[in-house]
């Protein structure tokens, strides 16, 4: 898909002015970072980088895009001629998907001429802010689930394309499956799903609905038992599928009480191996509250696709260097550190992360257990090999193990790992 018009008008206004005054070709460095984490969060999760690289590859202005810009009077002929030949020829480096980030972490660095870099701002931020927000919320849910699987099922609560991106970010964060088939097709994410209440209501009675589902999917399926009375629903489910019933799902009510009741009833009916899946507006706090209950898995939807109260990661895209000279924005509450940054994470010999060191226009003094955080995604316009989604998923799992345990708490507190910034000229 052509991505060039997924941008703001003012990006092209700046481009036009820079082309006119001759500053468009000045070499520049832009960085993506967060000034702070969303309220209550102790870490951020880098997600969407692979989608950014794909979007940059498709950032082109063909005849249709040029005709629109001309007819709408967005830019003049000089700029249109420049855009018609646009190909990003610079460098993009950054944190791999699955890395954690904190306030000030330079998670993406875009280097090239001012013209070719500035037009990417909106596109890059729209992808990273969305995907990182979803991944951070999903990672908190995975931690709260304590190893129990979670299915992502939020497609009906967001834009159709955002649903696909959210499913990818949630899977990166450790969700087991998604209900979204487009995400399964595009990213090879395992999909899952059985039936909704409408299927039960379609039939003359609950046993008939269960029998129809079992006839197609077998007794190992998951039966939704709360359309009417849960106790009767569980009895009907076992009567139809037998004690080898795969799972029952409860989608409403006091899940803590109902899960215990369901376990006792299932055991009494001989369905001791039948699992209990719960869903219904679950977020990380609700999942954590069910930790001691006999729940075997969760379905999470709305809270996932909305970032569980933080629908954006709060990332910004700022110019930090022009022609090798550090530039700094100094407006109130929005000061930046000038210069291209290099970042490492420092660890104890045991592997626990203790500090992130960010150095401007210099390299941090190396220590034994440092790990460099940035890698190359695009070099001189050439696209580099990226980690697979499975590799990024494993990287995040390892990163969550590496931070101090306090950083995994759901309560508000300081970032899990402090960031030390070494200004230009330091070491």
C-alpha cells in the first residue's frame, strides 16, 4: 500500500519552504523518544519497527498522489517534481522490536537530508505510538496472567486496520492467539475462536447449540456457557460433549466467584480436565485479581486495542542534529538533549538490568555487562534484515525477565530502569 499520504499537511509545507530557501539538503538527524511514560507505567515496549520499515519502503508519490496534491493546492510544482522522485536514501537505526524503553531512550534515529527525513515524521509516529502502546498494555496483561494463555479478541472495538496491528503487537507481547484472521494471514499468528452468544440464541435450546458446535469442532472445543444460567450451561455442556470437553468460557458476572463454582461443578461431573476460560472487559488489573482462581486462560479485547488506558505511547520525533551540530529545543517543559544518541543497557553479572546510558555525540565508556540497544534497519536507503516476529517476542520475554521485579508491578512508581544521559562531549 502506498503510504505517502498518511501524513500531515504541514510536513509538505515545511518541505516546500526548505526546497525554496535551499535548506532541504542539509544533513539532519531526527530521533524518536518519549519524554515520560504514561501514568502508572514503569516501562515501554518497542513495537511497530518492522511496520515502519515496510511503510518507508512504500513511501512513494505516484501519479494519483501527485494529482491529488496538485488539485488540492497543497504544494507547488517545484515540490511536486521533488516528491515524484522521492526515495528514502538515508539511514534508520533504533531499538529492535521487543526492547524496553524508558524516558529519553532514543528508540529510533532517522538520518538523511532534512527533506527526506521530515516527511516521514507523521507516518513513523502514527505506527510506533499505536503499536508500542498496545504492546506495553499487552505485556502487563501477560505478566499478570502468570503463564496462563491470553487470546486477543479486540477487533470489534477498534478500526479494522488498527485491529490487525493490535493483534500483532499483542502477540509480540506474549499473547497466545488472536481472533483476527487478517493478523493470522499477514503475520502467521495463531488464530482461535469458537462461538458467540448469538449462536446459542439461534437454536431452540442450549443443548442443541452445543451439539451443533461439537459436531463440527469435536468435544475438545470451548463452549460458551453463560447465555442463560451458568450452572445449567455447564451441565448441558458436559452432557453434550462428555467429560472430555475441552473448555467452558464465562463472559459475564463475577468471574472470581463463577470460576470457583465452575471448577467445582465440572469436577463433580467428571470433567476434571476441562479448562475454564474467562473474558469480558478484562485488563491487567482484572487478570491479576483472578490469579488465585481456577482460571486456565483469558480473553482480552477492549483494553488491549485501546492500550488499557494509555492509547498512545507519547513518542515524539525531534530534530537533534543539523550538519553535525547538535540542536536543542528549549521551550518550557519540552527541552530536548541535542545530538545523535548512542544507548547501552547495563546489567549486573546476574543479568539484571540496572541502568540505561544514553550518550549524545559520543560513545558510553564500555563496561563488562553492557548491551548495545541500537541496530541498523536501513543503511543508505538499503533495507537490512530484521528480526522475525518470533525473535522479537522472545527478546521481549527475556527483557521482562531482566528488569528488577519492582518494575513489573502494576502500581505506579519510578521507571524500572533509570536512564542516565551523557551530554555532548562526555564519555
